[in-house]
C-alpha cells in the first residue's frame, strides 16, 4: 500500500466522524429500538468472524434476512429489538468455508451480493469447510487458502447449497462489478497478477473493437491480452461516460509482450517504461453517448437480477452499488430495473438508514464496528481502529 493511500485511509475515520457518517453506537452511544445497523463484510477469517458472531449471540442480537429487512425499511413490519443486517459483498469463497458453517451454528443469517458475470460452475464433490477441518477431514491451511486460487468466488453449486440451507439470501452486486475507462490518460498495463482473483475486479472492461452504433463486446481481465494499456477508470455505476480508445492503442504493447515471452516479459525490471515508450503522444478515442451509457447500465443491472434469480429460484430485489459508487443515473435505473432497495457504504448525513428512509441509498458501516454495539464485551473505537491498522500493516 502506498504512502498516499495510507495517509488517505488514516484520515478516513476522523473525516467520517465529522461528517456524521457513523451511527452513535460507534462512539459509545446507544442503539435505539428500531435502529437496524447494516454491516458490510468481504473476505471472512475464521477466528475473527467467530468472535463477531459470538458477541452478537451473547448479547441477544437478531440477524435479519433480505425480505424482513425490506419490510422493516418500508414500514410494513417492526424491527425486533437489537436487530442487525449482515451483508457480504462479492460472493467470496470464504462464505462457503467460514460463513455458512459459523452462521448455522448460531442460527443466524446474512445477505450476499453476487457478481454473476464473474462466477462459474464447479461440479463435483463440495469443497471442504471449517466443519471438515474441525472433524479432521481437511487441513486448516488448505481451507484458509481457498480465496487465493480458483475458489476466490463462490461457485453456482455452492450458492445453490447455501440458499437451500437458509443461511444466506442472494442479491445483486451488478453483473460484472465493472469499472470502465473514462478518459485518455494511461495509468498502467494489464499484467499477469491482475488477471485473477480480486485483482481482476479493478481492471476496467476492455472493448474488443471500436465503438460504433452498437457497443463492442467487452473483455474481462482473464481473457484480455497481456500488456493492454489501462486508462483512467471509474465504476460503471458512477456518472462519467465511458471512453472507448482506438483499438490500435494496444497493438504495439500486446505484440511487444508476446515477443518478449508473454508472462516472462513482466520479469524485466523496467517493463512499464518499455511499454510506455511504445505509446503515442495522444490517445485517440471517443466517449459513449448518453443513450449508449443508459443502455449499458440498464443491461448490467437487469442481467444480474435475471441470472441470480434463475440460479437460486428466488426473486432478486436488492442491489449493492460496486465500490459504493452511485449517482442519479444508477439510482434511477436501479429502481427502473426492479430493485426495491440499494446499498451504499457510509452516507453523509445518514449515519443509519431508518424505516421510511432513502431505500436507494442505504448506509452501511464496516464489519470492524460489530464489536462496538452495546453489550457485554463491548470494545472501544480506539481498540477497534488499532486492530484494524495492525491487520493492514501486516498485509502491507
């Protein structure tokens, strides 16, 4: 992690406290009846997730499912006392190995936001979980490493099994969790490590041809040629129109990488400088039209709903904006494509979304703050932030 990013993240919590983006319980305050905090999780680590669920169980917290939360939000039901919503972004593999087993033990549930355009089918015997580790049927190290390989995301078979067990409701995180080029500035190149796992989420969609009356087919990172220039990008659900560069831009770079041994090219100490030297002084291209942008985002939202419903047999009514990025267009099209509610991250001026609140901009806080809820064993904000930074520094 670069120094600039570390500095930005160090300022994040004090900034958000000043902007009233945290519920009062985060700083030691109460959790009034009817307030349902929404927590966001990504990858799950067994000991940490077990500690969070044990805290919730020991203090009488109730986890809601998607339908019940929506009923509370719309005022059709009253929230149980100490109700919370646990949400899980991306549909990561540790939901199978860690999430399902631990939620079942506590009789709890959660809502998973899937990215169907990046999921695959993996038939065969089910992958081992922590239940198998504790029964002596699998090695802990192998199960812990699940997300570092082909199992970074849930398979459709695992999704169906978890849906049948009732521990998760599956909703939409859009079809591809996509970023798009928004301008002509080259910021990097596609290298091998960025083709796989979560690194691939940060690679913008790469057009297979020039923009015409019909948009070209998009390439995801695993199928795009190594060396492809990556331009400045933003989430598809943001407000900036997509920029389609001239396909000739990538030809020299891709050819140079292929001639240099493919993946071996990236072992050269100055490979980025070599590729930059091949680029023209000015990147040519053009932006999509408003109509093309609207059609692309509509398809991204509608196709995800259709795919998830087809695989799980359950209607999809909730959306989570990728990277918590949304604007007037995404908000309008989310509702137009049948979503009853949409989830963000922290929302300025809305520390917690209450019944009758804005259902298309639901505020969430990170899972670090679960242990700040009122109850026996409650932690302080400083202790939670200290643990958070120790984890970040250990992974730097």
